[in-house]
C-alpha cells in the first residue's frame, strides 16, 4: 500500500517513557514512514530511538532518526517535517499513546475523503489525578473553537503536507502553546476540515514535566507571546471579530493567573482593559474576569452573542 502519511515524533529526555509510545505505534495494523527527532536529549533517549528504529526497519517500517539542536518542540517538529515526502503528515508526542487501529483509521479517512486539508478526531485524556476526559475536535466554527478550546492541539489531526507548509509550519520562537498558535494560522487559511467520529484512538497521558506545565503564571511570558503571535495572524487577515475573541481569551488567562493568586493577573487585566475603548466591551471583559477568576467555566459561550 502506498504511504500517504508520515508520523513525526519529537523527543526530549524521554528515555523512561518514550518506549511505551513507540510500542503503541508498533502495534498499529498499518505501517507508514516515521520520523523520530531527538531534540538535544541528555539522557539515554537517543539510544532508545536508534534501537527501536533498527528493530522496526527489519519488520518493514521506514524509520528515520534525526537530531535537532534548536531547543523546543516546534523546532523539532519542523526538523521532522523536512523529512516528510508523503502527501499527509501527523505530529505525535513522545509521552502519549496510539490505541489500536489509529493509523488505519486515519489512512482510510484520507483515502475516502481526498479533498480535505485537515482530518481530525477526539482524543482521550488520562489526567494527573487518574481521572479521564475527552478533548474534542471540531470541523465547524473552527476559529472560535481554536481560540477558546485549542482544537488543533498536536495529537488531534493530520494535515496535508503542502497545506501545512503554506500556513508557515511551526513557529520555533513560540515555546509554549505552539500548537495553539499553529492552529490559528491553519484556521486563517480557511482549510477544508473533516472530523472522524467515534471512540478516541489516541490517549493523551498528562505529565508533570510537560510543555504547558501544571500552572499558568509561572511562565506567563510563554503563553502571552503565543497569543501575541495569534494576534498578528488575525490582523494579517483582517479578522476583526476574531481579534475581539482573542482579547476575551487574554482576559480568561488573566483570570487563571488570579486563581493562582499571582500578581501577573493585575498586570494582564490592566493591559487588556487599557486597549479596550468601548464601555460595553469593557463591561463584558470585566464580567469574564470576575466569573472565571471565581472558578467559572465557559464564559466565552455565554458572552459570544454580545462580542
């Protein structure tokens, strides 16, 4: 069967857990090209990747192991993207799992619906406290859904390779929420999007040592830089309504800082309010801050008709 899809997996210091990810890939009923990118690991990750690659090459897989010296998942994914010569590419993380049949499911959707630019799916999540959840993908209202729900998180979609490159690939300067920022540029290109329905075939395993971490205010500059890059994209495409949505997203972030009792909350709150001259929109932003800082969720849905 012709390979239509390349899987790219960046890895940094995952010697102890990347094996489970690779084994989940090995169990897939369909073989496709895989690019493993060692992103400056200082433990035994490189040996784990090389050993697995040699083993799978003998089993008929096409495995490429490369190194990327620029730190950050975005830079590592871009390095893997350079190796991709298939029509489609899918990025995967080194601490998560493909459930049985995932690759086959994606490949069948690509073949059956060839006119799409992006094909996505829901993912299951195993939280740090042991509880479970589902994070949903959406093939409609994608800009709003990405701004507030980050539907283009790394594990939720495959994308046509040339379309992804046209949208600018990964921004290596974005060191937090890089998938969120990439998703904004993808959505701005008006892609043809399909959602595969059914039970999730990807399991996201939350880790204490992750790109996002377990709080917001300790690395506020990362998240706000990503939002600033998103603003630049929206301005480039003259998406005025979406810019108002993004300001609401900033205010929600300020409220999350407030939940952590961080002084970053007042700073970001004041920055957002200073830019807003409409008394009506100021009132809405204040409402969003008060509601969210007290533990409320979903304020973007409640306020959408008024923004």
